[in-house]
């Protein structure tokens, strides 16, 4: 299966998770679930997907796709460019979410 490429200049999902870790944020049990991006998985059309117990990082091939998904997830996500952080499956306290978002904003 070939997934769409992330856009030039967008950080990769692994890069985002590593940045969280470097900033002292919790990202326990990271799992590369990029296979779920394709039609055999969730069919979201993402390029990369890494799930942790704190936050799930999605990278989409373009900002439009990322924006559409972020809107679908409502207040349980945060988008910057083609990257979407999803808190739905993770148990990240709302008070800690801005720390993850600040690190993401500092990339690229």
C-alpha cells in the first residue's frame, strides 16, 4: 500500500512525537499506525499516523484534508498546517493540551 506523501516542509509524525518527548511531555507507548490511513484501515487518507497513550499525531498530504478531519473531531483535536493532534482516544487532560500544541507550533 502506498500512502500519500506529506507536504514538503511539514514535520513527520515521528519528528512531532520526538519533539514532544524532548520537551518533557508524555508520549507513552508510541505505535506507528500509518497503515490505518489507507482504505484497509480507517480510510482517513493521512500520510502518517503515530498513536501514543497521550496524543495521536496525524500528518495529512495537504492542509485541506487536515482541516476537514480536525473539524469532524471538533474540540478534541488541534491542527497546524497538515498536522493534526487528536485527543479522542488519548486521555490528555485539557489543561496539558496547550503544551503539546506549543511544541507543534515550534516545529518547521
